[in-house]
């Protein structure tokens, strides 16, 4: 699935697209969160916050940058 296709599906509220987004970016987001905080518990909170904000604000994403 291309980022463009994924973005279109996310903007329509597709739960499957959101699950795909999490599944394909889980390791990257976790690594960055853990690297930033150095703490597992804080990283879990940050991990959840990242995907929550994507879900909440996807309608504002213009697609000018990589999803």
C-alpha cells in the first residue's frame, strides 16, 4: 500500500488502515520513543500518544511530508 492510498483510507476513518499504520511503524516509533526517554514505561506512554495524535489529527495532514 502506498502512503497516498493509506492516507486516503485513514482520512475516511478506516480502522484497517489505522491498524496497518501501527503495524508497519510500530518498531520505528518504539525505538525512537525509547531512545528519547530511556525508560520503558515512559516510552509506552509516548508510543500510545504518537498514534493517538495521528488518529485524532489525520484530517489536518496535507501529505507534504512522509506519513
